[in-house]
C-alpha cells in the first residue's frame, strides 16, 4: 500500500488499517533505536523489553519511553 504519494488515501483508511499502519511504523522506529542507541537498548533491557514483545496495536503501551529530562539534560549525547 503506497500512501506517501497519496495523502488523501491516509484519511480514508479504516480504523483497523490505521492501527496496522501505526503499529508497523512505530515498531520500525523502536527496532531502529533498540539496535542503534545503546542508552535506549539499556533502558529496554532494564525493563525486560525487546521489540518482538509488541505484536498487536494494543501492545504499543509496552514500549519503554525515555523521560523528557533525558532530552533536556546537558549530557544527553551520552
């Protein structure tokens, strides 16, 4: 399903299609950061989470979030 070229099509997706697309996009982002960001991977491991834990839309809440303070700290590059 090519949606980038047809934004109007995004607005016509059913709720289940929207959830499927959201799940796919968020999982891709989480996998990328898990594999490429040591800080985030450590955070996930501390919480016993691996990206494969998320299989359906309702499981997105399992994804560990980074506190806002991490982004505002002076040493967030670490």
